[in-house]
């Protein structure tokens, strides 16, 4: 492109007046400016375009003043198309009009010296008007194409960005799918292993108990050792059962259920097994709550785990457990929200990232599968579980110290069949 420009300028240099040194110098200056225009604009992104147009108007004025006895009569007047077209490429319609007006005024300024010598005839005025109108015509036509071109470029840019983003997401999804496949295979393998371990464990446990009974009085040491075997086997078998709960593929048997009833059952189950300091339970259930589509047994497990964790967290000093149940909606889906808020030490920000990972526990006798099971069951119900920044003000329950707060959302019964994207978020 640049070469073509230069060729046309060289062509002009060989046309009369050939021996006019100023004309040749101005043509060289125009060529240099044309070559450096891109650089100028990158160096001065805000003003570079205006400078380029201004310089071209200035050079065009110089050229016509050195190529005719009277500048206004110079055959080189089309050189003004140069600033006009440049402005049309870089500016919007109003900017183009402004610069074309300025270029036309610069050209017309040569009328004054001419009028000192000649009279202005109507034919000359018409000729001048035709030249100027052609400047505007060219400017607007070029500007229209340039604007359209800019719009298309922007559209392609946006499309390219979207495509790149989709590609990245696809790659991430593929990587996730590969990892899930590997994990699923590992899960199946370990679930099989855990299942096989359970039967021998039962036999060891039974034998240890029989042994304890037989040698109870005659051999106290053997009885004590058999007691250890029994306790440890109990622990191992609880771990295996918990692991199987987590690893076993679950088949949901959903039906419309009352969430408060399930929560109450879970509360009773945990309280019945609790032997630590006193825990007060405050309930705040919204009246006339709609039913949610749930697998009753699995959801009871969810709340048993959450409530058990809350009890454990308040295990040293006792405290208050606050449960609130209310209608809520997430991403245009209506459902029921259960908040479980305790007055224990809470969960630090660093731990929040990890507590849903399998086998993460901070408890001496914990397995670290409770919240993984919870999250898996909630995922399968297309619900969500989040750790909230709960507090007395936040949940509207009576005052007291606030510890950890979990919010479980489950969708309503009539929406259970809607094939929504899977949502299970953890804060
Ligand atoms: N209400 C809570 N307050 C403070 N920390 C909590 C609370 N709930 C969970 N956590 C933290 O999250 C960890 C993981 O909980 P999770 O229920 O998965 O396992 P766990 O309770 O340790 O063992 P288990 O498998 O027997 O439930 C806990 O060890 C505890 O550190
Ligand atoms: Mg737990």
C-alpha cells in the first residue's frame, strides 16, 4: 500500500511544474507524513489523528500555493482530498464534517489574494462550489464505509473473544470430566474394597465380643485386649459405613415432603445421642411453607450431619443452635431455605475452602465425610449449600454469639422435573 502511495506521489513530481523545488519538497513531506502516520497515531493515541489531518491540510495549502500563479487556480487542488479522506477514516460523521469544513476553508482562503487582482465571476463561484461539494461528498462516502468497517471489526473482535472464552471453558470442562472419570473409577474401586472389608470386620467384632465374655473373670488382661479390639473394630466399621454412604451411587426417591418435619426428625436424632453440655435449640419456621421435592431419608442425613457438626462445635461449653426455615428463591427457582446457625467458634476463612473435601476433619474422632455427603445429596437434589456470614441480626433469631452458619436451599416439589443446570455452590 505504502509503495503505491509513493508511486503516485512520484508521478505528481514528474508533472509540471517540474522545476519548482518547493513543490518537490512538499511532495516529499507528504510522502514522509503518509509513511509516519501510523507511528504518529500510536505515539499520540488521543491527538495523533488530529495532528495528521492538520499537517496534511497545511501541506496541501503549501502545495497549491507553489503550483499555480494563483493558489485557487492550481490544478493540484485535489490534494485536499488527502486530509478530507484521512479525517473520514479516523473520525465519526461530525468530526469528518468539521475537518472537511476546515480543509475547504483553507482552500477558499486563496480566494482573497485572487480577488485583489481579478473579479469573482459567477462561473468561477460555481466551479469553486462544485470542488468544495465534491470534498464533502467524498468525505461522507468514505466515512460511511470506514464506520461500517469499524463496526464489523468490533463485531468480529467480540465474536473472537467469545469464541476464545468458550474454548477455554470447554477445555476446562473436558479436564474436569477426565478428572471426574478417574475419581469415579477410584471411588468404585474403594467402595468395593470397603464393602469387602465390612464382612470380616463383623466377624472380628463378634469374635472379640465372645472372647470378652468368655475370659471376663479368668483372664482380665485378655479381656481388656479383646475390649480394645472391639472398640477399634467399631470405629473402623463406622468409618467404612460412612465411606460407603459417600461413595455409593445414590438413587433419589423424591416426593413432596415437609422440610420442617425432616429437620425436626434430624434434631431429635442428634439430641437423643448427645451426652455433652446443654444445647438450646431455637426454631423459627415460616408458616404455610410449600413442600419440597426430596428424598426423605437422604435429606434427614443432610440435617443430621449439619446439626451434629453444630453440636460438636458447641461440645465444650454448650450453646444455642438456631434453625430457621423460610421460602426462598434462587436463580428464578422457588424453594425452601434452611439456616443452621450455632454459637460455636465458627469456621475460619481458610477452612471454608476445605471443609467440603472428603476426609477433611479437625476432630480427633472425625472421619471428615459428613459435609461431603451433605454436599453430594444436595447436589443430587439440584439444591445448594453455602456457608453464610450468619449472625443474630442476619437471621432474625434471638441474640447470642454466632458461630458457623450453613444455608441449605432445596427446590419446590413442582419444579423438581425442570432440567435446570446443576447448582451446588459453596461459599
Ligand atoms: N458448625 C461447625 N462449626 C465449626 N466447624 C465446623 C462446623 N461444621 C463443620 N465444621 C468443620 O468442618 C470439618 C468437616 O466437617 P465434616 O462434617 O465433613 O467432618 P467431621 O464432622 O469432622 O467428621 P464426620 O465425617 O464424622 O462428620 C469439621 O471437622 C470441622 O472442622
Ligand atoms: Mg460431621
